C-alpha cells in the first residue's frame, strides 16, 4: 500500500499541472485587476528577476519562480 502511495505522488509531481510556468504578463494583468477591484487607484506592479532588490512588496512569482512581481502603492 505504501509503495502505491509513493508511486501516485511521484506521478502527480511529474504531471504538467505541477510543472506549468505562469506567464509574467498574464499574472501581472490578473494582479493589477484584483488590486483595482479592491479600490486602489494609484499603484505600480513591476516584474523583476527573483534575485533583484526592489522597493515594494512581492505579490507573486512567475516563469517557474525565476521572476517576481513587486507591488508598490502610490504613483
């Protein structure tokens, strides 16, 4: 039984659903829409490399974790 559970977990981990890379432009558009829907009028979101130092709050990662989206309120 334990072997079956391990095999199922291995198959799930290798499936395309787990390996999909979210496009940064698409994710940024989704985040921008959510922030705007919450009534925030003035903000910026920026896509930067994951190791880059950026002023703001990280609100998402994309391209398989190689980049991040940084949010900053105000213009």
